[in-house]
């Protein structure tokens, strides 16, 4: 289980998948894997399409950075997406990295702290139910001053 803002984390996944699709060739494979242990959740987005040049890999998360191919390909963008994704992940106490250039695929790896679900622990649904039950119990009760 990850404590975090689901909308912002959805933005990260969406950005990584969008980038993978943007750089995928017609015969490319895009993969998405997610696994977790008791301490870390790991998301990996892979793409067998166009690889990021070695001299650009360390800069892909830099603000306003666009690679040489992106600048000259007519693809939309201004170099904010991966910077935004990194900021969100870091605000959640995690990291985002990119695979080494010599690998056959490009992989973005997100690691977020997680904790195992505890049996009987409150979930958003059970918390809502508890609040509602408490509200029902208090209905009609007076408070004296």
C-alpha cells in the first residue's frame, strides 16, 4: 500500500506511458510492470523503440530539457513532463531512474516507499463507514452547555 496522492501518481504513470508511446516504432513493445514487497513499490515502464542517446540520459529529468531528436522531430512538448514526474515521485519519498544506454530497452523505474496492508486496518471505505455509523449514532443526541 502506498500513501500518496492518487491523481498525481496517475499523472506520473500517464507521462511515462505517453513518452513510451511517443518514441515507439510500429513494431515496438511497451511494457508496464508493478510489484511491491513490504517496503517498496516498483513500477517499470519499458519501450523497445528509439533509445535515448547516452549523452542525453543524465539530462532527461532536467527542467525544459528536450533531446536533439525531440527538438527536430516536430513532436509537441517543452521539456516539463519528466521533470514534473520526478518532482511528484520525490515528493512521495521515492525515486525515478532510467536504465543504462547499453540495454536493449529503455526502462523508467519508479520506486516508492510502501507498507504492507495490515489485516483489520482502516481503509478509506471502512473509515467512511465508521464516520457514517458515528453520525447515525449521534443523530438526535443533544449537547448541553
